[in-house]
């Protein structure tokens, strides 16, 4: 919602309005149910809370199996949540979720600047608590992928005009003494 109470749907981070004009941002939430052996309850609780999950309940289906219920943002399970869940439970957990609606979240647009220019394709919408980690990770990954040139290439992750992370692809240097030997 913007300051003048008009609701805007954003499909692309580059379409996001100026942060000054934004009153609140809504994010889709899901109810997640995980059925697992009781030995893995602690690691699943840790995994879900690290992904902004809110614990709702634990239901014991038998002596050895439990059902854990959480509410969490849909964005948190899209990328690698299922793989991490299978990893911490040795493949013994099952996952089911349903969309429960939109809730107000503390989200922000993270821009990536390469040589001072914003690259719209690399802009993402992230939770403010995860912005530094996401920006740092993205800058380090880009530093590995961009080849060295005859000049320095600065890579910056920014929120608005504030730089939260920076990496630099160093320039190639001429080897002036190579001809002497």
C-alpha cells in the first residue's frame, strides 16, 4: 500500500515504487505441515525459525512420528528449503503447505550496481533482516563470475542510496618486466 492508500501489485522488483511512497508491503504466507520422526524435531524447529517461520503446534501421530505446524512467508521455501529439510532429516520428513493469505512484512528492494550502474535483472526484494547477508552473498558471487578487465569493476549491493556490501574485481596489470628476461 502506498501513502495515499492505493494498492499496487509488483511482479518485478524494478517496478517497485520509491520507498518514501510505500506505507506497507504485503507478502504471501503459508501454513506448513511437516511430518517427521521425533528424532529430527529440534533440527526442523531450527531450520524453520531461520526461515522466518512462526511455530504453531506439534501433534504426535504415534510414539515415533510427529507433525510440526508453522506459518512462514512463501518466499522462504521457494529456493532451497525442501533440500535443507531433506538434509537435516536424512530424507525422512514430508512437507505439505497451503497459502493462508497476505501479511504485512518488513521487505525492501535490494539493488546491485556494477560500475555504478543499477542492473535491474539482479534486483531482488528481501526481508530487511536478511538484506546484508543476501547482498554480501550476491556481490561475492558476481566477483567470481565477472572476468578481470583493464580497469577495476566495483560491485555494490544497495538499499536506496545506502551501500550495504561491496566487492571489487581487480584490474589486470601489465607485466612490464616480462620483456627484460
